[in-house]
């Protein structure tokens, strides 16, 4: 667990991309009641950055779901372990994710958020593993498409480690406990 994961996407590129998307969101949501919902824990870093590039009187909330265990495989089992504090009915909701892998987590969340009748619901993700998709999810704002490698940093973890890395790194095979 000591050696640092090699860089896949460096901090400067990430911030530049998030700032571009923040400007796009600022234009798209002019005059609307926007709630940005970070999906915990992974999205805490990207939402903190994104929020500061969105020049609107937006509200922020968080939801926590359990999907991954302590390993690198998707269980497909999703449950809400911390619900929203805000009522999203009639509001414009932007779900903010760290990464979309199989799509199972977002598919579940999008459906359960839609049931609460927001005025609109869109998805932002920093990273997108397009080739790993099992169910289609509507991603409107995407930072980077990445290959099917296990990444950590910028909020993403391996067994709760490495979330604090200021870049997206690749977790090499020999660092994974099996
Ligand atoms: P999905 O349900 O398979 O799309 O997985 C979504 C969740 O799995 C993300 O919110 C992450 O928490 C986790 N995840 C997927 N791929 C990775 C990865 O490469 N590194 C760290 N976490 C990941
Ligand atoms: Mg996550």
C-alpha cells in the first residue's frame, strides 16, 4: 500500500476539464433552481471543485449508496445508506458521480430520483468507463472517458485508501490484495 499509483490523469488536466464543464452547467441552468447532488463518498472531491466553477445560486446535497464492497468488483447490489436532506420535487437536479463503470449504481439512483419528480435530472461524471457498461445511463456531462483499468484518487478509493490523491492514478495489479 506504500508505492503511489502512477498518474493516469494529472491534476491540471482535471481542473481544466471541470472548469469547462462548470461553465457549461452555468449556462445550461440560468434562471433555474439547481441542486447538485454528490454521490458519496467518491464524489466529494469532484463536487467540491465543480461547485466552485458553477456561477449560480445552486444548492448542494449528498446521497450515499453502498455498491462496492472492499474489493474491486461491482456487486450490482445498490442501497441508499444516507438519503438527501433536500426535497427535489420540481427542482433541477444534477447527480454528480466520480465514475460510471457498469452503470448499475447510477441506473438505480436515476430511477429512484425520478420517482421524486424533479423538474429535470441530469448526470455529471468525472470518469467514464464506457467499455464496462452493463446498463445504459444518460450521462450529460463527462470529464474523461477511460479504459477498463482500476483507478484511484480524486475521491476514488481502493478499500478506502487513496481517495486523497490529487490526481487520478492507476491501481496496479500488485497493489490489489486478493
Ligand atoms: P458501477 O455501479 O459499476 O457503475 O460503479 C460505480 C461505483 O463503483 C463508483 O461510484 C465507484 O465508487 C466504484 N468504482 C467503479 N470503478 C472504479 C474504479 O476504477 N476505482 C474506484 N472505484 C470504482
Ligand atoms: Mg462511488
